């Protein structure tokens, strides 16, 4: 009987439930927005007034079990445990970089697949680099994830569980997670709906509570996804677009996805996005010595971006087994920046290299072996 466990003498008509609950199917509670959690409580006969407390336990206290939610009535905890799980991802391997700034987690999924998540410490802030897929279908030649190929999308709960995992580790240091970058394994816009729902959960003010501008989503240039972001006027998270080359032929040689979404089509989509949202895009450029790092390449970037509101993030190549390239030296990177700012007025940064010794840098995430 639906209302057998109804608490506080309140009943809630099942007809009003927005969430469709399939009897007996195990529910990962990290899949749910706060209003869906409220619906779930109703469906199991628990007073939805407990939603806020359960939500806080999940995302503030990072509780791993319902039993640990001591301020939630015991009957409600039992009802939750009988209907849902907390999809904590077990750590298979945890590795710290030599300088102590970076920690990489190899996390297990229920189907025996694995993903990597990275905790990065910068002065005054901690960032989680989060994966959106097992592997990636985009095949960027210099990227270890691309070299793995694509296995599957992550669910909302599997995406959400990653920053919660990082936050759980930070609690011991009395610190809070401040930023999330969707730059781990996978192409986030290939898994659009799950990633957008995860962002809604990250930015819920009473959970992880991240401001939208603390989140950056990086895409290789999935044009339909960029246009959809422009249309749907989502929360104002940052969008980063990986360019790496300023001509169609050069780009297609590094980024196979560019054969599907050509450079002119991509730049038109970026213009639409910036004009519709009023937001600047971060353009990412992996600096590969002798390949795309000359002043002439910088001029090509400047001409390509033209009057678009832009910042360029320069990322010296990180080594991977499957690509024989060398990172640009700092002097050449500085000259590249000089051209961008002095000849085109385009600001740029050179990304700090972190976690290279544990293969946790940009483009290095991969999973060696399944258990
Ligand atoms: S760089 Fe990003 S989009 Fe390209 S293969 Fe790697 S994970 Fe996929």
C-alpha cells in the first residue's frame, strides 16, 4: 500500500508525481534532482518535508548510506533503503602526484567498467575534473581517452557521484569543492541530457551548491549540442571549445570529429552561441611543437576568431602512449600569446601542467584494465 509508511499524517496523491517510479527497479538516488527526490519520498509514503534534510546529507555531508542520515526518521531511512541506493563509486586505485597538488581516482561502475576523476588543488581553490562517458567516440589523436574508443555514456548518477566523491575526500581537510570541469573522459555534449541534469544537481543551492560560473564544460565541437545550448538558455556555466587547428584540413587530421562538424559550421555555431547568450567562449588549443605552435598559427587563430568574444587556453601537449608529439616549449608559447594579444587583442592563458607524473593531465585520462 502506497501510503503505509506515510509520516506526519500527510498523504500525497500519486497522480501528482512528476517522477515515474518503476516498481522494484533499483533507483540510484544521485540520478534525481531535488524535486524528483521529493517525488520519490511521496511515492514511498514518506513526508516530502524530509527532502531538504536528505538532500543535505547526500551533498553536504556526502553520506554513503541512508543509515548514516541520523536526523532523518528511522522509518523514512528504511523506506529509502528499500527503494533506492546511494550510488557511491568505489575507488579501485587512488594516486597522488609527486607535488601533492593532484589526485587521480580510478572509480568502479556497477557493470565493471571504470572511469577516472581528478582532484586538482590550485591556490585558494579545489577543482574536480569529471568524466561524462566510458571512453570517447571523438578519437582526438593525442588523447588517451580517444585512443581507448567509446564504450558507453555515464548515467546522471555516475556523473554526479564523481564530485561528491571528491567532496567526501575534502571534508577530512575541512575544505569545499569550488569548481567542476567537465573535461575528463568523454565528450559531454555527446551525452547532453545526462550532463545537463547533472549540472542542475551540481548547482542546486542546498547541495554541492556550486555557482554555474564555477563549472566549465569542454566540447570538441559538437555543433548540434552548441546550438542546443544556445537555444535552451541554460544556466551560465562556461563553455570551452577545443580548436587545436585553424584550418579544416589541419583540424580534421588531429580531431576526427571535425570531419563531421566542419570548422566553418563550428565557428558559425559558436557565433550563434555567443550572440544568443552574450557569453564568451574559451577556445582550447593543445600546443604541439612544430605542428601548430608558430606565430603564423597564432595569426590564423586570431583571424578565425575575429570579433568573437573569446579567450584562448593554451595547453602544452601532455604525453600519451598512442601519439608521438612533443609539448611546445614555454618561450614559443609566450610568443604565441604575444601575437594573440598584440595583433588581435585576444587574451590567452597557458594552462598550468598538473599531475603529469600520474597521467592525470589534459588528454591523459584512460583506464588500463577492467577488473
Ligand atoms: S580530447 Fe575530449 S573529445 Fe577528444 S577524444 Fe579526448 S575525451 Fe574525447
